[in-house]
C-alpha cells in the first residue's frame, strides 16, 4: 500500500486507479490472446480492489459536504443526485 495520509492523497490514488482501470478495460476488450486477457483481467481486478479500499478510507476520513446536482443520463432526461463536494461520494 502507499503512504497516503490525507484525503487528497487518497483521492489522487483513487483517480489514478480509475484511469488505469479504464485503460485496462479497453486493452481487455481489444485483446486477442487468452493469456494476456487473463493477465490484464487479474491486474484490473487488483486495481479495482485497491480502488475500493481507497474509497472506503476516503469515506471514513471525509466530513462530507453534500450538494445536489442534476445529471443528464440521456439528452432529455436527467436525474438528481447528491454528492460530496470534497470526495465525490455519491448518494443515489
Ligand atoms: Zn465526502
């Protein structure tokens, strides 16, 4: 594990995991070799579990400041969500 001490550190790690997971998912979709597919999937799953840990930690540390927002799901339909301004934790 890393040496995170602040919410900002954890947020940075979480965002990094997010980016890597996104990239790995693309690689997995384009991958034709079974061995590489398994390798990439394991790596993706590992990052996913790291990300979950970071989210848990952030959630524990953050004194949430919730704000309401409208999010477009399709152009003419939006849903109201409540999310934390600091850590982006979202309530549905
Ligand atoms: Zn928060």
